[in-house]
């Protein structure tokens, strides 16, 4: 109900438009599709051609919903709630309670289960069209990074650089892949801890690193890529920074070499995490990778450790057509954090990089 105000994340995958009154969109295992919607919504829903039948109501959805469920008599009724996957958790508590009350009238309330498995596969298995849109978003992101290489110089503030990115986005006719107040993240020098914070008046300096986390949205699909710059020439890069950078690159490549359909999310994370720890660094304090699609963080299986905060998401299996980030950082003693992020698509026997992996620091001389 009122999806323009409280949107269910799965709705754009099955319906282009909003619903005002309480609505039931039924997808049966047989392939039958039924929409039970308010009378003012019925024509618009019918015109989509998605549903076999559109049933309008005026006073209450209950009788029509229960009649259809009794006819279908499903063993399970999967609805959009999830403890771990935000992209499958669109049903509000209030609507869930209303639904249970309705189902109790026909003794079906115990048939309710989470639809997270179905939604995860629907959202995660990217079609060729979806992959092509993500690929284009990545291309635009990399083109903007290339433009910035030629414009960024010593003495600029994070805020100035941030606004340069946004002007480039406008010229490319793309929007932000996440909240624009911290996209891109711009982190200059050794003292700023990376995270979801916006740019400051902090200035770039010779001999310092500059980190970005940046993504765009093109035709509803996103990119998410991190890059590292250095102010100085290749011969000026300290060994401490070189070692850290090579460790991050190597860890990302080790995960890319390991991932394939059937791998479990936490297993992929463990490969990269072990690579980092074996080289004397503390493990990174986040998951190695999240899915990318209509959102920069697109839900479903997570390439992450078995931490409570991630729930069961790292226990999911990787599937062909999934698009993931591979991202991690290590911390140096004197130059701050070194962090990279690439975008990949899972293939039948491994993965393909959608982004062009950064294998050398981008030097600004």
C-alpha cells in the first residue's frame, strides 16, 4: 500500500508503477499471476499486461484475497520479509499483521514463509540486458575517473574535487548510485578514516594518497568502484605504500580466481582475508563484496565473514549472472588506508571483471 511513500524493494522487478490501496500480487508456482488491487489502480495494472487477471475491489481486499488463496491452496505463502536481506524485507510489520489476521480466517496463517530465497534469485541472476546496463555504468564511471586524472592537482580540497565529479556526472547524464552527499567519497591524506562520510576542506598534498569510492546510476543500474591516487611520480611511492597496494591488488585477484557458481559467500571472503592477514595486516572490517544492480548494495548473497551483523547472507551460494564488488583495504603506519574496489560478473566457470582492475597507483605529478 502507498508504495510511493514506503516502497517495497522488489516492486520495480515485477511492476512498473505504484500501488495506493492494500494490494495482493500473487505469483503461483504454476505460472499463474493474479493482482488484487484497489479499483482506482486496476486499469493501470491491467494495462501492463503482466497479470492473467486483475481483480479490483472497493471496500476491502480481504474477501478477494482469501477466495484466490483458497482456490490456489498453496502449501506455502512466501511474502516479503527477511531478517538478513534488506532487498527482500519490503513488507511492513503492520501489513504483515493485517495479512496474518486475514489468513487466520481460512487457517492459512501458518503457511507464511519468507520469500527471501525467491527474491534473492530474481534480483541476483542478472539478465544480459541488466549486465549490459551495469557494464555501461562502469564504463561511465571509469571515464569520469580518467577525466579526473587530468584535472586533480596538489592543493585542491576534497570538496572541490567532489564538485568536479558531480559536474562530470551531469555532463554524462547519469545520477548518483547512492546518497550524493558522500558520492564520491573523497579521502585525502593519512588522517581521514574511510567510510560513508562526505568531503571536507582537507587539502591534497605532495607525497600523500587520495582515495575515492564512486558509482553512477545509468538506466536504473549502478556501478561501485574505488580508486587510489598518489601525488608524486612512480619513483616517489614509498615502499610501505607499494607493499600495501600490492597486497590489496593480490587479495582481490585471489578472490576473483576462486569465485565461481556454487562457492559459498563466506568462503570467497576467507580467501581474500587470509591473503591479507598472511602478509601481516589486520583483516578488513567489512565484507569483501556485495551484489550490485538496481542498487549499489543490491541484497542477496554476500561475500562476507560469518559475523552476526551479516546474518545468513554469507551462507548463500554464488550463482552465474551475479554481479559483485570485490573490495578491501589495508592500513599503513604512515600513509593511512589503501583501498580498492572492482566490479565483477560471475560466469559459468569463474568471473569476468566489468571494471578494469587498478594494478598501479595513479600518479599525479
